[in-house]
C-alpha cells in the first residue's frame, strides 16, 4: 500500500522552477517505486546528464568516498558483494560517520553474494563476519535491508533472486551504477562503474526504492524528496542523454532487451567486455552481427582468472570458438576482468550485466545506457587499451582439445550459466 504521507512529504518540498521540467513525471516514478520493483517499469531517455567512466578501484575509492562525505540529506547504497575489508571497510566507516551526523543512510545488501557460497544460501548459514558487518552498520544508525535468494522475505508478487545490482546515490544528485563490488578481494580486478549527475539519478533512486519496498524497507520523506527533486539542483549537469536499464526476474528484462537491440541494430561496431560469455541467444546475436559486416570484438577473462569457479569459466570458454569461427575478434584479458561494457556504434552501456543466462533472465541487474560524445570517447580509450593489453584468441586456440571437450559436455547435458 502506498504511504500517502510519504508522497505528501515529497510534494511539499517541490520548488517551482521553469528550468526544472518533468516534476509530474518524477512524482509518477515515485508512485511506482512505492508499489515495489515490478511497478517501476522501463525508463525513458533523459537529457542533461554528466556521465563519467570510473575505472578500477583506484578511481572508485576517492570519488565514492568524497561523494559520501559530501552528502547532506540521504544516501542510498545497494551492493551485491560487500565485505568489511579494503574499500568495503572504508565505505562502511564513511557511512557510519554520515549517519551519526544526521544524514539518513539506507543500505540494501545481498546476503547471498556477501556471505559467499555456501554460507550465502540461507540467512541462518551466514558467516560471523557478515553478521558483524550488518550489526555494525545498524548500531551506527544505518538502515539496512538484506536480500536473500533463499529464506528471505519479499513482498507479494516480488521474486526471490540474487540482487546482482550495484547502485549508489547521494542526495538524489549523484549516482553510480556498474559492476564493482566493495571487497578487498576485488580491488585488483579490472572493473567499471558510471558516475552520473543529472536527471537520470532519479531513475536510479526509483530502482533502489522499488526493491527496498519489496524486502521490507520503508520509504522515508527524505528518500522521496531526493527522487522527486533530483533534477532541480543540477538542472543541466551535462550534455549526455541517458536512461537506467534493469532486469528483474518475473517482471522485466529491459537490460537484456537493450543489449539484444543494440547488438542486432549495430551497423558499424560492437565492442563488448564481459567476464562470462555463456548465453546462446547473445552469442548467436554477436555472430549474426559479424556476418553482416559489423566490427565485433569481445574482451573476456582468461581461464587463469579468479572470477567465479573453474567449472563456470570452462563452460563460458566453450562459446569462444563459435565466436571466433564467425569472425568475432575475441581477446582474453591478462587481469581478472569483471567489467561489463557494451559500445554499439556510438552508444555505450555500463552495467552489472554478464553475457550469460543468469544475468539475462535470473538475476536482478542494472546499468545505464548513454548517448554522449565525451562518454563515448572515454569508452573507446578503455577498449583501445584492452585491445593492446589482451591476447587475441586465434582460431586454432579456440578449437583447442580442452575447449572442444568442454563444449561437448556442455551440449550433452544442456549446461547453462
């Protein structure tokens, strides 16, 4: 049920301003978020955003901590894997400090991801370290809601699932979305986020609030005001057009559909990074793009990577020969690659989305699709470096005995990840 007092609190804070269009649209966005994630729906493209690429922990650490320390009203943070070490500990301490200052801090933590297998299978199995992490946040005044694939509580009509999204917002003005976890184990990995200022941040807040409601969170007046007023502060923050795209099992697969539309509609180039390449539908779409003359390049992780388990990496690697045979240029990155990027002609997507069936239809995912010359150049430069650093996969290597044997096992048993 929608809390009328919450909606009222948001509306009384509205400031009449001829340069802040779309207030009614953001009120509608809030109304849908208050009904849960399934009601948020697909977002339209909005102009006037400043979108910057954040590469690796070295760039995320100073940017995110500065933004958190500058918060004045409300912080929303949603994370898949967050442990109390490295940047994870620094972010936790910064959030606790802001909560003590009176800033409202709201955290969605995926217990399944943060407790690791097998301890993340159910709340009762979660580790002492995870429990201490959550308890420490709550003791400092941080509002925490936990998402569990098994044993967790979700609202009627919501799907229990892994919440693989990484969404951070500050005061409705600044947002982050992408693939980066908050954990020491991930700090040497190659990964990316997008930092956003402008009206698209309201869409990120709506994504956060929808699931927040599903797993028992109460939407406060501060959260509502941050969403509804998000465009008033920055007005025109930049020149980029952007829209937030997401997947929610049983409700929408806008992110999957966006990927497929971009792959099928590209005319000139398709450059992709993904640690996992294991979706037959997406592989077929990439092969078809190469067949029609598009410059298709995929940067993925190597078997020596630390991302995921060896079985999953082996199955993912069995699709490589199909891509190479079709004329796709495939590169194996020397670092553990966790970045999820798509550059389709000049339109770029940064997300938590892997090219596998888990991301395509089973997990909750989020990203941002951007049209903007400056952001495109940032993405291009990162890909150009990857093409130099990574090792191209030859046709002979793609048809190696190990890959072909693993492919036979995958096809025989219909394995899918």
